[in-house]
């Protein structure tokens, strides 16, 4: 499969995936409405043979059908991200993440797409009981979404699974765990924690940690997600209709994250602590054994090396 459609390809994860694929000889078409994606993220690829940027919206079925024409596979990343944003805009979140995904699945079915890889989220696991705080999240765990965003991502998984069983569309859903890396926007109202921490410290400002800092995440460098997506494109029959965790398989508290970034930057600024936010998960840590067994997935960039790489990139942007 050489002709790949990436929805949301102008975003943080999407543009990194585009970069990897075009550098490795794939023909890539991007579908993006640029509501959160950045045209500049794609600027350096415009001259590459086989690259095409198509402006359009996944909420428009006709647009989705046109985007799928002559493609071998779809990697569906387009979504309205952020738990806080979904709480503020539940209808908008549902329209993009559920209706938009359904449009893409229908379009892929009609255009006889060979493989449909879609991005889910670790947020579908929700909060577990205290007796499970030390146990990594497995795909066998029953989902317990605690935000509209998490609900939409679980819905995406259910639709993807049934499109395989009902129509034979070869779908694979990947649960991303707190992805970070270059090109992640630090200025959005709903920006992720790592670019916020880095940018604040570079500006000499005090970052905010919500809660006491003991909240933990499986922070995953974007190169691992790219690897997972590419492996899913070439996976065998036993991967169809399934969901996989893609992460590092390690737990990092927000306090440890902050001090790792602080040390990398040589800063002495300390964080400000505020009350926990609604919808936030207390603990998130992936069991990646299923992805290892079926997708042949392995971590390509550790948390420590990923932080070094990411901090270095942001430092260059500030020069």
C-alpha cells in the first residue's frame, strides 16, 4: 500500500506522520480543514512528488468520498481534541469525532479502501478503583469514559469494529497515550501539558500543575505513534476490527515530568499548583503487550530521549 490518505494531516501528529511517509516513498494525500491544524506544518512537503493537500471537512460526506478516491489506505487522525474542550463543547465534539468518523468509514467502504487505521485515545479507560492504580491499562479492561471526548473515541472504536464485521472494511483502532513531540501547539487554549511546560519555562514564566502533581501519564513520543500507525498498515488478519494501545508502557507523574523538563532547560522556576480539572484521569499507564504480539510493536523512542528531542526542538524555535 503506497497511496495513503491522512485526515488531520496538518496537525501535530499528522504532520509528523506525513513527514515520515513522504520521506519513505509513500504517496500521501492530506485532508484537513485547518481548524486546528497548521498549513505551515505541511509547507516543506509541497514540493515532494506524490504529496497532495486537500482542504475539506470530515463532516462533509461528499468531501470524504472524494478524498478517498484512488487511495489504498486511510489513517484517520482528524478530530476535535482535548477533554476540557469537549466538556465546553460536547455537541461540537460529537459532530466532529463521531459523525466525522462515520463519514470517513462510509467513504472508505464505498471507495473500497484496503485498510482503515483510526486514532482512539487512552481516555476511554477513564478512572479505575484504588486497587487498580498500579496496574497498566489493558485492551481487555472495560472502558469507563468520563468526558465527552472519551465517549466519542470509544464510539469511534465501536463503529470501526462493526464496519469490519458488517462490511469487511479492514479497520484497526489505536489508543494513543499522551503523545508529545515537535510541532505540538503550545498556544492553544486546550494545549497539552508538555509544550505548555516547555514554553512557559523558556519565557521565564511559572507553569501550572492541576492537582498535587501525583497524576500520572504514559507520555509517548510521536515517533512511537508513527511506528504504530505504519505497523497497523501492514498488520495481518488477526489485527482487523481490533484496538491496540500504543505507548511506552511506563508511568510518569506530572511532578516528574515537570522536573525532567526543568532540568533539561536548566531552569530554576517552580510550578504553581491549582485544583484538579473536571474530566481529567488520575492515572494512565499502558499495557502494550497486545501491540507487541500482534503488530510487532516496540518502543522506538524512550520518554527520556523523547523529552530531550522535544525540548531541543522548542529551544530552536525560540531562537
